[in-house]
C-alpha cells in the first residue's frame, strides 16, 4: 500500500525562457545574502524525494552523496537518479549553481544529500520515508559533514507514530525539518487540511503564495502553518537537462530549506558556534514579512531573508 505521495502539482511549461535568478529567489531576497558573502557553503541539506538528476548542468557538483530507499532500479541503494522530475526541481530551487546560465538556487553553494524515498510513479511508503530520515540523521560525509536541514516536499494522511518519532529524533539532533503543507486547498482560507509530517509541531510547515503575495488557491491552511514562500510558476531544474515551471507547496518548501542554509552559514560565521535547531527556527520566523491574511493561511508571513546578516563576512 502506498501511504506517502507527492502532492498534486502543476507543470506549467518546460524549457521556458527565464533569467538565471528566478522570481521566487528574488521574492525572498536571497541575493542580498549572496552579496554579503553567504551562499550556503558548508551546509548540507538532505532532500528526500524522487531522487535527482545530478548530472544536470546546474546541479553538477552540488550533490555530495545519495541513496535509494525505494524498489526502483531493482532496489539498488546506490542508484538515486530521478525517474520522475519532482526531486530534480526541488533540488534546483535549493542549490542550483550560480554559474551564469540556467537558474540559481536559494543557496547556490550548499551541498545536497539526495535520498530517494519516492518511486518514479510518485508514491511510496512510510517505511521508505522513515528509513530516509533515519539515514539523514546518521549520515556523515567524508570530511565529517552532517545534515543540518531535511527538506520534505511530500506527505500522507496518516499520523504514523513511527514517522513522528523519526522527526523528533532529527530535531533532537539539531536538524531543521522543513515540510510542505500540502495542496488540498480549494481556494478558501480556512480549509484546515492536515498532512503528515507537515502537521507535526516539531517541523517547519510551509504554505505557498503567488507572485502577488496572496495565498495560492491550492495551499493547505491550518493551525500549524509556520510561514509561506513562493509556490506558483516556480522555474527550476528538470529532468533531461531541461528547466520547467511548476506550482505547489512542494515548490515553496525548498525556498525555505535553502534560506535556512544561508542563515546557518551566516549566523554561525558571525557567532563562531553551531546554532541549535530552535535558533535556526527562530531565525526563519524573524525573517518574514507580514501579510494581510489570517495566520492559519500564512503563518508568520512571507519568507524574506533581507533582515538577516547585515555585515559582510571577513
């Protein structure tokens, strides 16, 4: 039985014309962090999704490691290529390289740990997701790197205590867990849809807004929404070396994951110490722009990291 799935999303266009810095990246003011020297260098973000086309021109060198937890590729754990497209798109929004072509991610120098927990048909099981989370917690890179952020653009309708336990363990280990709220909204502000793991209080629950800073018609609204990010017509990397515009809370979530990487690098450089998960969460909440909507629709507001580091790195 497939318990975990990708939320319904809309592919608007492929190989669309675009600027290297997508409008969503500009909406959250990520380039201001780049200008003062912070692009996510040294921060590892684990992307639990459909895998990643890591040979894409904009993702070469961004992927530090990966593993397959699905039955795809005959269950070979060493093959974590994306046989869908969702994971490649999410990965690009987090960390596509700032290289003069294609698109740039929020944190273009962050490292990605790709954990394929969703099959090519867009479905999976709680077991695969839990195994992926546990792997991310325990993973260590060649130079002792550890995962600082887990990005989850997926979910299910069942409150599984095993999943909740894995989420709580990740948070206890200092890892920020960022989840998409879901795309079950119907255009009304008070649909109160619940999906997991997004509805767990320990995670950062992300809703979506359009370019005009209004809640997207599809975005879930509930009392666990922490903040919102761009999620409509988001251009990013796509399979077969292409680019595409997609819409969904799945597209909003990696904006927040990438922003967390920028804030971690910036504030740890400034403070000369490791931030706790609670501190990273507070930084995100403090770097938001108030919107004129109910908190159950937009949480603390729109992610805007221009309130972050004000001093250039030395």
